[in-house]
C-alpha cells in the first residue's frame, strides 16, 4: 500500500528505546518526520541519521520533530543513539507492522522511507526508496519543507 501526499497517516503507537510510548495520535497539532530505516549502526542508516542529527535545530525551527523507526530492539537503539549522540527518539517496530502500513517494508525488511505528517495527521511528504543505498539528505528535506 503506497501512501500519497494528502492521505491520512496511519495511526500507530510504539515504544521507544527508553521504554516510553509514542503515539502518532497524541502528536496531532505538530509536524512529525517519520524516518523508517533498515537497521541501527549500518553505514547508510548511520550516515542518514547523523545527517538529520546535525540538522535537528533546522527541523525544529520548522516545527518538525524527527523520529526514527526500525525493527531493531531497545538495546540496539540505545547503543546506536549513544554511539552517535542522536537527539531524537528511536521507535521499535519489532514486527514491522507500522512499516508495512506505511508501505515501507519489502522482502528484505524495512525500507528506507521518510514521511512528513502534518498538524492534521495527513501525509505532507512521502518518499520510499526503491534501493536501500539511496537516502534523502537533510538539505533536500529542509528545502522541501521550507516552502
């Protein structure tokens, strides 16, 4: 199932690496950048999330909260966050149920995908990569979301 700009974002609730619950419905009224990624501490995922880390103030300046989502467990997320000083939550989508609902799951597992959910809970930006080596850069996203 592919999500398109303007579609209602599928609601979900997941735990983060600190054991706290994250509910998309509870974030209504804010802009959420959902970053689906294949795995913690892998080369492309690390480069992507560190790029977003380095621009977290720019995202915040646009009223956007960055949230990472993968099927890795809490301990893996904790190590990854600590190693790279990631300032945003990493959610545990253990069975990839949320990735599947967002069309960000394939034969090899979670795909690299970025969705901006607007204040009304609608998809304002959607990009699912066909190849896991490709990623959206911070500069590209900031330019896109600044309009």
